[in-house]
C-alpha cells in the first residue's frame, strides 16, 4: 500500500511542523549523548581509581598481617 500524497498546503504545513519538532527533539537527544559520554568517562575513571586504591590497600594489609604473624 502506498502512502497518501499530501494534497493541500495545510497537509504540507503540518508535515513541515512535524519535521521541525522531530529535528528539535533529535538535537536534544544528541546534546544528551555528549553529556552521557562525559559522564561514562568520569565513572570509568573513578572506578579504576577505586580498583587501584583497593589493590594498594590490600597489599598494605597483607604486608602488615605478614609482619604481625612473623612471615
């Protein structure tokens, strides 16, 4: 089934308004995508800092326990 062909200027105007609204929404989504990527990078960086700190703390605790137990 083929889509109907707009037959008057009112239909064309409505289509143009719909396209303009869609463009506005798309611009908003794209702007959120940039912020989303930045947020993900910050979270990943914080995660790896926490992993490194945990590894260092674990090594420190292991060294202290080893000294206390005479190993």
